[in-house]
């Protein structure tokens, strides 16, 4: 026998069907299914039994809207190749794992117009909040216009100190790198790093200089060797350092790419790494650090930890409780084969 269109057997059961079967209002059925305190235990049990009989599965979006939420978050990045945004996204998703949250990922490609377009699109989807991931550590302008949902900035802080920013402590990272090299018995340390126009370069150099000063030392040459963030600069700078300072016994590099170029140059120059000279990178980019010759010791920025902190901060802001505050996280040394204690 055919089923008439519109009969319960031919369509997905609704909240109205559950309420009718349980003998309560739609509002009461909604409160019971969503675990609201205003519903008596006996009433809740009756509603849940009705929902089970009808095989009613509440729509996640509708359930969220009844509570003022959609269970969605926007993640806006300018680093879709994944160097920074993917670990941060993984950390954020770990934090979101406590609840059913979907993430919309958008790439602004560093373009303000594209970014504004993505923000409008995300807000039209009624996201509960936004996470904005920078591609460099320099403070960035806050999102333009009035944003009606909480926003958390990660890796790059917002230029507005009132915003929530979760960032890497690059000064502490530079200090940590030097402290590790000093613990290896090194005393003649050169610092080869990237573009001086980047806040990360300046901050890491500041931390390195401070740690050396605390030990009564200075960088070889009295300053960092600033250049580009690639292996080519690492190779060229290593030749310069060895020629000018043959006593060099350690090189702290501002990135893993630079460090791999330094390792290649030192190998060509016949310098034993890590026997006579230690090399330490920054970023702990697995694709570079784990496949260098020798494998590269590096400072890990704990990007997944940043992402998890951003997720928790966003949850707290959405919940409307105590306002979350900005945080900075130190890195950690990941030991491999390019550093070793002198005998």
C-alpha cells in the first residue's frame, strides 16, 4: 500500500511531531531535548521517549539557533600553504573536540579586500566566532568594520591591544636558543637570520643578544647577519661568518631554511657539525629539520598549543563569561643531531 505524501512515514519527524506525541508544547519539547533546567524530570523523560519512538534526530543547526548558536566558527588565514595555519587549525580543532563545532576555513592571501569579502561571507553563515591567523608575527590591523561575534587573533597579534591575541614569545625563543648552545659549551656564537623588517627577526635577535650578555658574551661581529629567509642566504652568510670569524663554534639561525643552507655550506667548508660547530634552527618545520644533514635541532613554536589556546579563548568569549585575555607562549628546543656538547 502506498504512503500518502505528508504522512509521518514519508517525511523526517519534526520537533512538532515529538511535542504532539509527548503532549507538550514545542517550546517545552525543545527545552527537554536540549537539556534545559526549566523542564521537570518526568516531562523530559516523556519527551525523550517520544523522540526515540519517532527516531527524531534534532538538526544541529536548528538546535544551535534555539540556543543562539550555530556551532560554526570561521578561521581566516593568509597562509593556506599550511606553514603556520595548519598546525594552528589542528590545535583549535582539538579544543573544539569537546563539542560539535564545524570550522569554515578561508584564505585571504594577504589581501584586505579578499579578507573583507570572506568576513562578510562567514558572518552571513552566522558563525559564532572568528579565528584570524597571521602569516608573520608583526601586529596586524584588526578586522574592518563592526564585527558582531568574538574574534581571536593567532600568531600575529591585533594592533588593537583590547583584542584577544594568542602569540609566540619570539624574544623568549631567541633566549632559549642561545641558552641551549651555551649549555652545549659553545661561546663563539653567530646569528644568521631573515629580513630585519620582520618583527620575528628583531625579537629573536633581541632574545639572543640578551642571553649572550647575561653570559658575558656578544654575537660574533657584534650584530645579527640579516638577510632573507631561505637556504641561499644561509649558504652565503655561513661563508661570510667562517671567513671573518674562523673561531665560530655555533650558529643560531632565524629559520630552519636558513639553517639548512648553513649546514650545506659548513659541510662544503669541511667544518664538522656538531663536532666543532653546532647549528640550531627556528620553527621546527619537520619537512626541513628532520631531513637535513645532520638532522637539525630547532626551536618549536608550539603552534598547535597556540591553536588550542585560541579555541579555548574563543569558546570563553562566545559563552560570555569572564573575558579571556591575550597570551604569549614560549617555544621549546627539539633536539636532533646538529647540536652537541663539546668534550
